[in-house]
């Protein structure tokens, strides 16, 4: 049995299956009285996707080299489908020139960089058009190997077109392209740019992840978001999902200030559970009871650190958002097994 076989087996397990496995494990642990889900804490973090730092020139270079490689493979199978020549070295030189002099203070260099961008965008637009033409006409040959190349190329085409469009807007038209309208990798187009105000890492590329945990460090619930919602929108969802899983609302929910909803919703949630240990303003930290629950809440930070260091959730090395969710489910399941093993549960 090889690692690649185990890897394919893992990819065959759906994210919903991992979630159900973790739910059943949590229910069994409660029956065995190994966990007490009446008191929970919650927090969000970011799991990065496996991409390089996305500059416009690097994305254009990725688009060129992937399209060129697949078109050359198609030409080897059926030469009539792609009679063009591809000058890979010229395109790579343009990319390296931009990378070297993009931050130069010289106005002359900046004009040269803009000309290089214009040439690079024009070349990439040309090869993307050829790739689209290839995908339309290559299936008419009736070759199975050629069809496989077409399927792979079609998967990249939407991201390639978006890379060209955003580069033209940003570098030639001088527009500020919002992050929501950008693609940060043609290999992981689902990647989202996230800013959490961290000094050491102000910008992260990945997905926001919600975690809910008991005092025994058992993770009862988790979720990965394709688009990051505000933390204050997740508080009610945490309570509802906990009630659906365990049949009762938590007595105590501890979270940081970001999870505090607006005034009306805060009052509504306070009536639903006994203790909503979420500070609304800085002077709330002076309250002795709330301070105790905030110390309890801080315990989830260590769990997040352990998930990233010990269970490889700092960065997901699988492609696609579904596999991203599955990898998160596997990491949480492994963490929960370790927690229960330390308590002597078999």
C-alpha cells in the first residue's frame, strides 16, 4: 500500500462524511461523560491555501506556462489542433524584468515596467484566446487523450481570463481592483484574501474557519467558509448548531469581542442562554465574572496553535474547496481522538 493510494482514499471521503464522523464522536463522548458540552468557547482562524504570493506578473506567468504546456501536449497528440509557436523564454524574461524593477524609484524604470506589462498582458491574452479555440475544436477529433487535455484546460480557462482582465484593469488602466473581484491563483481560484489586523501577517490567503470547543478541548463543531462572514454574524449560528447537535442550548458561550452582535440581537441571545460571556466594550473586562470566562475563552487559542503545528492545518496542500473542507475535518477528527485518548477513552 503506497502513500498515493491512501491519498486517493482520503480524497474519496466527502466533507459531509468527516463532519458526521466528528458529530457522532462528540455524541459518544457525551454519553461516556468524557465531555461537558454545556460550556463552550468559540473562535475563528485562517487556514491558508497552497499558493505563492500572488502578484499580477506571477499570475500572468502561471497562466502562460500552464496554457503553453497543455497546448503543447495537445499538439503532440493531434498537430492540426494547435499549429502555433510559443516563445516561453520571451514571456519569462518579461516576468523577471517586472519582478526585478517593479519597485524601482526611477521613473524611466517604471515606464519600462509598464511597457513590459503591456507586452506580457498582450502575449497572455493571445495564448488564452488560442486555448479557448483549442477547447472548442479539439473534441471534434474524437481522441480520448485529447479530450482529457481539453477537460484539464477548460478547468483553468475561467481563472485565466479573470487574471488577464484584472491585470489589464490594474496595470494599464490604473484601476484599483477590489479583492472580491480578483483571483489569487489559477490553481486555487477559491482562495480568499483575509485581513485580521495581525502585525506579523497582515494579509493571509486562504479561508476563515470557525471552531467550537468544550472545556476538555474537544472540538464539537467546525466550519470552513468560502466567503468570510463577520464574526458577529456567527454567534447565533453557533448556538443553533449546538442545539441541533446535542438537543439543548449551551449554558455558557465564551467568545472574544468580535463575536458581539448588535444591541437587539445581543439582548435576544442573552435570553436564550444563561451566560453569554462576550464583552461589548472595554470596561466589561473589569467585570470579575466575565474576566473568568474570558480566561476560559483564551484556551481555544492554544488549540488553534496545536491544530496548525501538530495536525498540519496551517496550510492545506489539497486542491479545491471541497478537499480543503475534508482536510479540516480530518485534522479536527485526529485532534479529538488525541483528546479522548488522553482521557483513557477507547
